[in-house]
C-alpha cells in the first residue's frame, strides 16, 4: 500500500505539473487578452453589421436618386405637361409609372415643378391640395407643408415618419423623401417625392432589431428624428449620450453597445444600440465551457492517475484506429443533384439581375463620373466604375475638357457628341463622355493616356467645328492640364476655370488651362475689371480713356513679376477685345491703322519685355484707328441689338448672356450700352415687346392663355399672368374680355 501510495502521488504530481497547472495558468493569464480581443471582434462585428445595413439602404436610396435624376431630366416634365395638355399629361403619368415599376423601396412617387398647379403620380395628375386632403392625409403634414418643402434650397429633404391615411381608409406609416437635382439646370425647381413605408426600412434592419433585440434611430443632418425602431427612445439615448464611453452606453441600468454611421447619399445619420448581454453572451458561454472543461479534465485526470497507481505501470490500451470520415456515403448522389438544382436556380436569378443592372449601367456610370469629377477618388469608387465598364488606373495620366453651349440645343448636341466620339474622325476611342456634371458646363470629356503633346487640342478643335456646324450655335471649350487619376477633380476645376475666360474672349473659344493659374491668387492677378472697363471705353470711342486703360494694363505687367504664360494670355485678350469691340457691327473689317503684321507679331513674341514693346505700338495704332472710326457714319450697334431682341425675345431660352455672346460684349457692358443708346433697359424693352405681342394674340386669336404665354416666351402660366397684370393692370382673361366687348365681340 505504501509503494502504491508513492506511485499515486508521483503520478498525480506529474499530472498536475504537466497538464492541470499550465492550463490553469494559461487560462488566468490569457483571460484578459481574450476578453479584449473578443471585445474588439464585437466592435468590428457591430461596425460590419452597421456598414452592411447602411450600404444596403444607401444602395436602394441611391437608386431613388438616380430615378429622380431621370424623371427630372425626362422630356415629360415640360411646359405643356405642367400647363394642362391632356396628351402630354397622360404621357407623363405613363412614363412615371415605368419609373415606379423599377423601384422597390417607395410605395408612391410624386413629381412636382415649383410654381405649377399640378403634381404627378404613377396613376394620375392631381392638384397638391386635393392630393393631400383626399388621397393622402398626413397626421402631421399638410399640402402647405408640401409646397413649402419643394421650394426649399436643399437638394434632399426628409419628412419624419408620419401616419398617412390613404384613399379608402388604409393607414400606413411613411418616411417622405424629397429629391431635387435641377439646380443650375432648369428653373423653376423640380422636386421628386418618395413615400417610403417604414416597414420596408424595418426589413433592412431586421437583423439588428430582431435577432439582436437592438434599436435603430435615423436622424437628418440637423439632428431631427426621422424614424425610431426598437425599445430605446430618442430621449433616453440623448440623456445618456454624454456618459458614453468607448462605444458603450448605460441606459436604464442596462449596458448597450453604441455604433453610428452617416449616409453620404441622403445625409441621414444611423444610430444603433444593441444590448451588450446579447452580443457578449458567446464570450460568457466560452468562459463557462472552458471552466467546465478544466473541471472535466481534472476529474478524468484524477481517475486516470488512480488507475495508473493501482496497475503500477500497467499501460492503458491504446486506440488502434480512427474514423476516416472521408469515405463516400450512401445517398450522396441525390444530395449532389439537389445542390446542382439550387445552383442552377441561383444562376438564373443572377443572370436576370445582371440584365437589370446592364440597363441602368449608363445612368450609374454617369453618377460615378459625377462623383469622380467632384473630387472623390477611392478604391470603392474605382471598383464601382470598373463594374460599370470603366477602368481608372492609378498610374495613368488624364485630361478633362468642359464644353458649354446654349441650353436649348443640349439634348440634340448630346446625340451628335456620342456619334462623333465613336467615329473614326475623332480618333480617340478611349475618351469618355460625362453628361452629369457637378458644376458649370453642359458636357465634359475625360481623356485617358494624356500628355503635354497628346493631340487633345486638335481633337477638340475638330469636334468643336463639327458640332457648331451641326447645331448652328457657338460652343466654348475649357481644357485642363495632364494629371494623375487622383487629381481628376482638380483637372475638372481647371477646365471650368479655363472656360470662364469666355466672358472675356466670347463664346466659341477654346481655352487651355495655363500652369500659371494653378492657384486662386493667380486668378485674382488677371486684370478682368480693367478688361471690362477697356471694352466700355472702346464702345464709346473714348480715345483718351482707351489709351489710359491700355497703359494701365501695361504698367501692371511691368511693375509685377508676371509669368510668360500670364503675359501671353493678357496680350491675347487685349488684342481680341480691342479688335472685336471696335469692328463688330462695322462689317468686321479691321481698321487700316492696325497693321496685320503687328497682330502676327503680338501672338509670336518670346519674352515679356518684347510683348510690352509690341503692345505700346498696338496702343498707338489702336488710338489712331479709333480717330478714323469717329469720323465714320454713326455706329449702328443699337439698331442691330434691337433687331436681335425682336427676333429672339419670344424664345423661352432668351438670355442676357446669350445676347452678350452674340455681340462679343460682357453682359454688364451690353446692358449699359443699350440703355445709353435707347434710354431703355434690355429687360424693359423685352417686356414691352412681349406685352405688345400678347395683347395682339389675346385680341385676335382664341388660343388658351398658357399657349399665348408660351408663344411670347413665358411658358409658366402663373408668371405670364403676373407679368401681364403688372404692365397692363388687367389679367389676360380680363384684357381679352374687355377687348372683345369694345370691338362688339367676334
């Protein structure tokens, strides 16, 4: 017994030292690190779950924004639709129902143009007052709230969740999302409203609210609560928010894990609260299982030691074989056939989904290009564009060109642009047309594989000539410098800034951004005010002031350190403004005192001092040319301006800037010159002509008021009625009735 006891103790001590003690020490030492690691995994899991929820919801909301963009740029939203044309209104409803059929998030789509009497749904055209008093009755909102919301400046506005009683008595809780993408494109503003059932948002966050018993709170950019799902109220969260620590917050005596995210698509903020007990339960189960395992190992080890001591070195039987587990089992063929059937069904569904994505790829690609031009560049965006068929390489070199034309030819020019870019005459198969721009311009073209001598300017010159001949209008082009992919947003800004020089050079120019204009301060150095003052004195044939302004510009070039490129640009613009202003309206002939060879020298100088010397000669010859013009017959610009207004003022797209481009003047100088010659402002003259024509049409025709308004360039009937009453003291209907009464009826 004594020897057996020694053997028992010897085995027990060996067992404790070899197995129990190391495992126990490892458990005690690693528990804290395991806890921290598990906490980090919990935080990562929460972040991933929230990110997935946000991306899923944002993807569906981005689809709504794309649909809004297509609705607001569709031809159904035009003057006839909003003013009551029955056929156009029916087409608007039918087209809107098509957009409605491709969306899965909202139950109802409403589109409305600010200042009109009707809004459109996928089933009817209806007045807002009737829509919100009979078919959609909000608990907390009215038709007045709707009209006030669509006129606001923000592009995206959200009404908080509100109970809506629909026609027939059904009540549903909706989030109402308003989207407007018409700023800088059309006036008045277009707004698309989506009624999104909160139940569909609940489906997106069901894993958080259902499986984890969590709370999801959605707020707008101002912190207003839009939707709350879960047991924790917004007030409870805000009271405890000041004491939040490292992603954890204590509410009502219970610990919650806090996560938040921001939607860049619609500006919503998502706050997610998940009970810590639900998430940390696996950690506590793992700790319990580990303790139970240690206890079991201890008990089994003690039993083994006791047995060994009794057998005194008699070994246990060893296990002779192990289960392989890799042999094929019966029924495996049936299971494989089931798996193949499931995979086949998934493949068909995936193919259908890919076809749907292919139809919207063009719209989605333009949306991605808009973000790229606005300065966004990251791996997610490049992957998104690659999925749409465009690869942007980080080691490539790019240039951006911005094109601007009259708005009334934009739709037709897009088709001609796409056709020309795919033709052999363009010679650049990899150039990409961008039709959705974040700023100025009508279109943009992205040129991959660019360099300083890439021939882009020649390609653009040929394209510009082709489009001007095809569309019958001037097209201005601004071109950036070559840059890397991450600087495409900067290249777009350069092209827009170069395009701004059309204010000095007139429409139809092609301006390449200069390396000297890469900072805002260099733009401030450009003598724009002096150029405009110079043009005014040239219009007045004021020789003294012209000479003074030209010498002032020369003095600025001499006093300050001006780069060669900036000096060349100033030289070109001085000569261009002088010649165009002096001789437009005079047959376009250059005065005999300005020698052609001098003009050739002015565009081929090599140094800034040489330029200044040439400009001194140009100043003298310009003043001599002006003296010759002063003795010529009186300038007939005012008559030409009146003729232009009389021919174009009844066009809806008539604008002061378009007229200024036609006469090669700035808008300010055009306005002052016309008033000094005629005693009337341009707007006053246009209104008088429109009133006269409207009076004639009201008296001589039976056309509806909205048709007459469109014929005189005012398709918005309410604006036409208001303007007509301000000028005559009568509404169009009253004027027609009074005229018919005075003439004895028709």
